[in-house]
């Protein structure tokens, strides 16, 4: 038996290799949703909401996502037969 504490999943294997500029679909879990904070920029995103997501397969997130050079699209799919 092997017990490892603090190890992350394998970054990728040869069969999962992809280029950073290829579109990829990633499933995420909703952690929190709230209204945006008031700012001095009153005209922008007046009806905006802040969503906190957890991406279990973090290796699918492109490197440099924080640069702002990526567009992110959200698609909401209702889970059928989900138990609460």
C-alpha cells in the first residue's frame, strides 16, 4: 500500500497532450456565487455576479490564464436525477 499526502494528480501523459491554444472543455464545481462589490467604475458590469469555481482537473487549465489573454465561456447544464 502507498500513502501519499499532498501529492497532486499527474500533470499529463502522452495520451492527454494538448497545445495551450486548443479549446478545451473543463467541468467545474460551483463553490460560491455573490453580487459584485461596488466600485468606482459604475457603468461596467452593473448586473455582474462573482462566481467561485473549483476545477478538479486543474491540469486542463491553460498556462498563463491569469494574463487575461483568454476568453472563458460558461455553459450551464442541469444535472439530471441529482439527489440533494
